């Protein structure tokens, strides 16, 4: 694992350079399709992967959310800097912005274009971060919902997103004053409101 001085710890570009040098898109895609094991040896059947954990295990570069790359660059440029074979598209964003409390949640699609240029695979990305007078905290999760070379219809994507909202609902409603639609889908604002904590939410 690479070591850095304290002054280089947060958002150091050397980390991205090293990750890019070691990154292999086919291996990355394979990890996201592989079962994982708990320390006990039991198989973890979850389809959800922490992006930073996967990158760290693949490249041996110590990278976490606290490096702030996804905040400073945005997810689209973050994935692009790792590999041109990774293409990210934002779908919907939830923002709650106050002077002392900022929450930002975004859902999008990550497309992995494999070395065999005919092959690709999509993943649902969920990025959630918040800041309250301190370092930003949060995560970037990659979920395997789709098959190899599966083209995603808008109706199917919308259902997947609402399934994901429902899954995360068990941890609490989404805190958001504003909702941004990056892709035109047949959104139901009334249905969305069921998963949002704020009554005065505005749709952009």
C-alpha cells in the first residue's frame, strides 16, 4: 500500500495517477460481478460495493471518501480520470444546502466499456455526502443490477431507481430542499415526495 506524508493525505493527485496506472477495466468489472466472503467465510450476497474499497483492493492505493476527489472533481470527471473506459451519467440529485449543514445525494449510471469493445456493463451509482462544520463525510456505492451488454430502457431504469429509494428508506428519508432531474424520465413527483423528508422540496 502506498504511503503519503500528512500534507499529501487529502486529495493528493499522486493517488489518482497511481490508480490510473494500475487500473484494469475488465478486472474491475469482474470484481463487481463476484461474490464476496465475510471473515467467517460466509458468502455475502449483497450486490452493493463501496467504490473506494474496490479501487483500493485492485490497485493497493489507500484511497477513501476523505480524499474528496468525488466532491472536488464530480463523479463524471473522477471516473474519467481513472479510465476512459468508465463513463458516468448523473440521473437524479437531491440537495439540502444551509450555512452549517449541506447534504448532497446523487444517483447515476456507470458504464464499463470492456477491452472487448463490443462488451459493456452498467451499474447504478449512489453518492451520498454531507458536511457540518467539518470534513465532508459519505460514500459512493456501486450496485450490480444489470447484466452484461444489457441495454436499459427508461421504464426499467425508473423502476430500479424507485426500488433503490425504497431500499434506502429503511435508513431514513432523503433530506433535500431541491431535486434535480438530469435525465428526462417519467418521474412521479408525488411518488418521490414519499421518500423525501422536507415538505417544501422544489423540483428543478
